[in-house]
C-alpha cells in the first residue's frame, strides 16, 4: 500500500515538473532573444553555386558546357564581372548560341538572360526558405538568415553548441532520387571496355585505332572474375604502377598512393583488379576508391560510359572480411522519381531481418512516405520493373539499392546506413524541409565564444545604465520636479522598447544596445525643448496652465521634424544595411516612436493631472 502511494506521488511530482518545464519554456520564448555578439554562436556565409545550378536547368548539360560554366564563374569572380555578361561573351567567342542551352529556340538573348536572372533569384529565395525550415526544425532559437548581394546567404546561429552538425544540415543539398540500376551484363561490358582503356593507356598503346577497337561491341565475351565471387589474392601496388607517370594522379589520390589489387588479375586486367565481387555486387576496397574515380574521369573513359548512365558510390563503406568495401553502382542518369513528392519523414530503429540485414538491427533508419501523386508514380515504376534493382540516391551517393520484388502501392520507402540517431534525425530534418535548388559553398565562417558574448553583455549593460543614470541626475538637478517627470517618461520609453522587441521576437544585438542608448538621449532632448519653451512662456507672464499649453504646442513641430528625419534615416539603414546595422536601426526606430509618445503624451498627462487636481502657484522647472 505504501509502495502504491509513493508511486502515485512520484507520478504527480513528474507531472508537476513537466508542467513547470513547459511554463519555463513558454516564458523563455517570450523573452528578448540575444544576438550572436551577446551570447556567442556562429556566423556563416554561403554562396550559391551558379555553374552547378545552371548546369542542372540547361537543355544540353554536356560535360564541356559544365566545364565552361565553371571557367566563366572563376573569371567573373576574379575580375568582379557580371556572371551572365561573361557567359554571353564566352558563348559568342566559341560561336555558340545561347538558345542551344537555355530558353526557347530563336528567343532573344536579352529575354533568355532576363529569365535566367529571375530563375537564379528564385533559387536563392527558395534556398533561404529551405534553410529557415531546416534550422527551425534543428531547434536554433531566433536564427538570422539573410540574403547578401545576388548570390550569398548569411546565416547567424546564436547560442548554438554543435556548430559542425548545424553546418552539415545547412550545407546538405538533400536531393533525393530513385534510379534504376543497369543490367549486370550491360554493366560488365562497360567495365570491360574501361579495363581495356586502362590497360592500353598503361602501356602507352592507346591511339585512335585502339579506341575504335575498344568501342567495338564484341568485348563482352571475355571472362572476368566479377561474374563469380571468389577469394581475392590481394597485393599492394603503388599508384604509379597503374597509372604510370601521369601528371596529377598522385595528387588526386592523396598522400596514400598504395592500392589493393587482385594479384592474378592485375597484369591482364588492371582496372578490374581494383574491384571485387562482394555479395554478387561490384565493390572496391576503400583505399582504391580514389584510383577508380581517376579512371572514371579519363576523357577516353567518359566516351565509353553512355550519356544516359553514370557510376555512383555507396554512401558508407561496409566491412566484409578484413577490409572495408565501397559498393559501386551503374545506374540510369535520369531519376525515375525525386524527393519533391515526400510528404513526411520519421526516424525509426531497424529491427534487422534475415541474412545481411541482421547486421543492421538496432541501427537508425529514416522512413518516409510520398504524397498521392508520388505514390502513384512509385507504384507505376515498381510495377514495371519487378526483379530489377532500384537505388535510393541522396546527394549523388547510393543509400541502398533493394531489388523490386513486387509492385509497391503504399508510397513508402526507407534510407539506412546512418552511423547514429543524430545523423538520422538530421536527414529527417532536411528531407522534410525539402532539397536546396542549388548547392551552397561555404565562403566564410566566424565563431564567437560565449565568454566574449558575456563580456559584451556586461559592457553594453554597464554603458546603458551609466548613461541612463547620468541623464536622470542631470534632468532632476536642472529641471527639478519637472525633470523627475521627464525621467519617468524616459524609463517608460526604455520599457516600451524592450516590450516591443519581446512582442515581435526581435533579437537584441550589441548595435541594438547602442540604438537604445541613442534613444535615451533623443527622448530627453524632446523634453528639454518642451521645458525650455515653458520657461520662456512663464517669463513672459503667462499662467502655468497657459505656459504648459503653449510649451507643448510650439515645441511639437520641432520635435516631430527632428524625430521624423531620424526615423527616415533609420529606415534607410534597415533597408540597405546588413545584420548589425539593421539591429541598430530597429531599436532606434522603436525608440523614436516610443519617445514621441512618452515625451509628449505621458509627460503632458502628468502636468495636466497635477494642475487640474491641485492649485499650483509655481511650477518646479
């Protein structure tokens, strides 16, 4: 009985703690958020990759054209020129028409360029929206995400702890695609042709006649060990043994130039010796991956690979025997379905399964569902390709490639291979937020430590309080009791500024504190004008009531003019300035509006109330 009572008390206490946590969280959300310079965090600048974006939307995205776009981008950056003007110049130099790659046939260059500018602007705006959605789901309070210039995005993450994780979420393009794998025989024939090119190139026998022989379709009859899984008799060879004295090959492969190759195959089939058969799938030891990439980027090899196909690596290496292997997939270049149809995504823990799936038991997976349109397409694709492999590709890496056993009408799929639950949650975030329309390149990164932020808060608060005290003391000494009324209005002014900042969830920065300090001086300035005018009216012989009316009436025009011009200046600063300047402009604008109310309405109310309730013979001013 006693144990039951204790359990009940524990539950009640847990419920009260949960309610208290929710109340604290709601209160924190209502509080004024501190900026990057006050509580520390990261300042990140990203630039939209124009060549990659334009290559994606081009009608004829050949490798030569993509290389030209990269060259144009480099020249535009170095000479500080407009990208699209350089694009037109380069196309004209090469005798190429713009409508070959963009726009409609026969459309004027001016119209096509105008449409391209609009598309790139829309891509940046869409990138801003996607980044906001990602960071909101990541849990950063009050991030600042703004556009800078024509292609840059500035991200300020105040108070963030795991900077690298945030950068990974921001920079991930998150392009999800479903691509069909090519047939095994077709893949094998392409690999044989590539192997023949590497062999002839290795021995310096690759000429036009040799290339014509390689391109001939009757090489599929050769036997390769890729067809049957066998135990590899590996040996270590140097990169130069495969590539010879090729300039740049060692640099591309990195510091470690050793390769693991099949001893029996190396002399006869140097490229195939880099690969192996793992579970009836093509794979390469991790140390061979860069060497395979070098081969696949040979100009001669690119001619062999069909334009509608491409090789893609697995997203993560897997351990088989004593080696880590990366699977290599030969897929159709065009996607059967993309991630634009994703409706929802969630993280689940794998229960494992039979065979190889048991190794993934307990691992994090991201399960996602498609909307109605995507489900219909997915059902049609799987129904028409039963028995084939369908690769789930994320940012150019294959997450998994299951065999289609039957028509899938539920519109659901999964992505596995994550190292931990955090990586799975990050992937869930980017899938739900959507893919970036273009890749973002990191241009600048600055980190402000929390200790520096605390120091900024301390100095900013100290300067604001000190300035406020000096003004309060001065007003009381110089204007006596009327100065006390002005001080009351001044304190109300600061409270109003803080309340507005909290109500609109604005972020307070160090320049914002500077704006508040300036507001203190401007608020008192209005009362100084009014009080001096009242003094003049009293010296001219007017009654107290008449002097107050005349003082406020005649000073109003001057006060309005001064505050209006300052307010317009603040608007210009906000419109054309960046983060810190905008913070200063916001607090200054709010302070000006609040000072107009407190200096004219609040103090006038106090004077009217006192003079109407009591018979005042002399005004303490």
